[in-house]
């Protein structure tokens, strides 16, 4: 028996619906992968920053201690959060000589351009 027009349209509808669901599933998967990638990159950037910046190291430690899920906290058991290396001894800055001191104390240059109306003019 030949397929009626209604049956044919219903079959096409079901096929189109299945294609739409598959496309939506691919979009969700792509979105989840992108979100996971963003989190990984930001986490790496935060760890790297914590190696150099004490405030970032403190924030990272606070984030880890503030994790609410036990399985998340367990992930960080035994992990040592990065600590910034102490600053090396400050480099020796040369003391300016007498010529440099007098040059830096030179009289300021007068303003260029026409005088302001508020100041008036001396004639």
C-alpha cells in the first residue's frame, strides 16, 4: 500500500524533529566544552598570578578553603598552593651627584601662550 500524503508529512516531520534535536545536542556539547576550556585557562592564569602576587595567592587559598562540595575539596588535598617568591634585595640606586641635584632644582619655565584673562596683564 502506498504511503498517504499525511503519513509522508508525519515521517518528514519526525525526521526534521530528530535532526533539530541532534543539532541542539551538538550545540550544547560545544558550549560545555568552551565553558570548560575557559575555566581551565582562567584557573591556570590565576595559579600563575598567585606565584607572583601575594594578594592573588591569598585569594586562591580562600577560594580553595571555601569550596562547598566535599569531592571538590578532596581534589585539593595535599596540593600546595603557589606562594610568591620573596622580593630579592632591592637593587642599589646610585646617589645623584651635586650637578644632578642642582639641575633638578632649576627654576620652572614660564607658561607659554597668552596670559589668562583672570591674571590680567602688566603694562
